[in-house]
C-alpha cells in the first residue's frame, strides 16, 4: 500500500553467507502502475492494499551448504532501473510465495 497513486518495488534475492555477508543473485523491478500488465496503466489507489507479482531475471546460482536466501525489498533502484517519481511511503506486506526452481 502506498500513500500516492504510484510507486515501485525493486526486490533483490541475495545469498547470505554464514559470516552475514550478502551477494545479490537476481533482481526484479515493478512499476506499481503496471502491476496488472504492460498494456494499460492503472493508478494505485492511495491507502488501499494492492497485490503485485514481481518476476526476477533468471539466473544460474548454487547456494552453498550453510548459506541462506534473503529477500531485500526496496522502493527503487536507480542503478538498475529508471526510477519513478518519489512515492512517499510504501508499506510492503509479503504474502503468497517465493517460487524458486531447484536442481536435483
């Protein structure tokens, strides 16, 4: 939910080593006005919860024994995506699932 009619989500999947250091595995980006597809812009209703699915770019990565996966959710990433105008406050509630393919 955001207090504006727009916003972004820029999640990063990270590999967390036992010493606490984190290495990015994959990134995703979503302009919330296009949360229902790229065909039509759909303003975010301010103050109301909305559902959004972010697709990560595919990567081949092996998570070593003793490491953990982490998910960092940011409101933008100016290095990897063109930022939207500032959205004020965005509250993210993680629900649903994180689907990751695994090798045997």
